[in-house]
């Protein structure tokens, strides 16, 4: 399983669409076996581009602080689970995920996307 975590420094980013990096953690048998940081493509913000790019990384799960409904639906249509969490540290988030006690809040952002 591969988990793509939207990151902002050492914490989970609060907004999927504005992330500059993702940490992809490869997990086997509830243990971390590898991690890599990927810079997001430096293209214009085009609807659908980020979910398609995440799929090319082989992600099974995306963890973020928030995500718009369209991006969430696109990820789910590709078989990728979306988990929105509090903006905790990356390390605490990974630990909670591996221990199966990650508090999932929702699967969408709470702010307006009409001006984006």
C-alpha cells in the first residue's frame, strides 16, 4: 500500500490543491518500508491534474487536511481513498495511520472554491 500525504513542511497540509510536495510512504504489513518526497508538477492549477498525477505515483490512499469535492471524487473514481485529518505532524500522522487510530475528519475542504 502507498500513502500519499499532502505536506506543508513537517505537517499535513490543510489544502490538497495548493500543495508543493507529497510524501509517499510505502507500507507493508502495517510497517513503513520506504518513503519518498515528490514535488508536485509545476503547471497551472488545472482541475483534475493533481488527482491524475497522484494516481501515477501508485497511491492507494491520500491524506490531507482538506480537499475539494471534485478532486476527492476524481481520486475515489481511480480507487484511491481520501482521508482528511487535522494538520498534525507528518510523523504523528504516519504513526496513527499504522496503528489504525488516525482520526479522520471529513473528505472535503470547509472553504469556498468558487474563486479558485
